[in-house]
C-alpha cells in the first residue's frame, strides 16, 4: 500500500501556488475552495508575503487547499486500489476528503472555521511552539514539566514539538536538554494543547452541520496512529485534534506494521518526507512541491 500524505501548518512559502495555476481546472478549483473557506486562496498563494500567510486563519486553508488541488491532479485517472491516506494536523482534513469522508468544500469550510477560531484563541495569551530535535526523551519530559510546557507533536525521528507560553519556550531554548536543538516555529499559538479549548467548541458547532460518509480507502488518525473506518468518528477526531497531541510517530509505526511500500506527500510537500526518512529508513518517498514533482510521484504510484 502507498500512502498519500498531507502536510500541516508551517509548510507554506510565498508564491507556492503560482505554478499550479497553469494546470487546467486548478484556478477554478481554488476559487471554489476560496468561497468555501472565506479566504482568497489565489491571492494568498501567489502574491501575499511570508508574514501574511503565516497567520493561522490564512495558513490553514491555504495548506489544505494546496493538498487538495495537487492531490486531485495527481490522482486523475489513477487506477490503483492500494492507496491509503494520512495527514499531519490540519492536513487530516485533506486526507478526509480523499478518503471520501468529507467533500472538498466541506473540508475547506471547516478549516476556515478552525483557522479563525484557533487564531482567536492564540490572541488571548502569548503562546507558541518549538521543535526539539535530539536529546533524551525522559529529560525532555522533565524539562517540560519544569518550564510549564507540553509535548504537542510527537513527530518521530527524534523530533518533538513542545508548546506553551512564550517565556517558557524561551527558558527551554536557554537551557536545552543535552544533545538537543530547540527551534522556534513560525506559528501563532500553542496548538494541540488545552490553550485551544475554546476553538474546539467553535469547530464542533460547525462540524455538527456537516455530513460524512464512511471512508472508501484506508485512513489513519493522528490521535493514536490507528485506521478509522467510520466517517462520523473521524470527523469527531478532527474536532478533538485541535487540543490533543499529534501522534505522527504512531502513524509511522502503523505504516511499518501495515507494510506501506512508499509515501507521496502532497503540496506544499517536504516536511513529512523529512520525518519519514528519519523515522522509517529506506522507505521510498516523493514530496510534491511544484507540478514538476508530479512525474516522480506518478512513477511511485505505478510502481506500488
């Protein structure tokens, strides 16, 4: 089985959607998704600067829309049945669409609500996130307890993302665990922690009006790395995910256990393939960053 993976927030760069607009149907698709999310995805994906697209309410719909349009192009006329889906954080909404749980417009409508709600929560208190690479996990747990931080993303491959108040993150950076590097992330809040509880309530109210269907393909959840076979259950996991840790490490364990042969990461690709190369040695991967990467992705699909 090959996995189609969708990245999370932080993978966007200025102008990254520009080359995709040259493909037939992509502009119209992005206009549809813009209306659903209430975000001008074409403007923000082509001309907005880095600071603008870093904003949570813009970044999240932009990333999910990029995954959906690039995945739609990739999977046109695909006949392979051995495909599963997974996403990292907000990327799970794109995965839910491709597995048949949510329509593309419902996915973007919910992501628009999610991004605005999380941005509102982040504005109430100065919080953030930092990636910690390397070091002893038990020592990191102890440091987090000391500084009032929590592990928000367990990404595998020796990377953990911690979250909490900015002054606590600064203290960790000043006194890192031995053998580790602390890298502040360009996000506006402590996502996937209790700091986002208000956003959960807002997203849940919106999600109650969205219909789901059971997945027609294998799909994995960040909650525990397991496969989910019920559409309503996956929708509920998407809601709770806002304040629960991302367990990409457990997703990778499931990929290994289930005999996954390769992974294609949708646009804006790169982050997940980096984690996969460190976490599952020798697994073939392709990251789709521009349309030029589609040929290599097609080759991987055909070989699986």
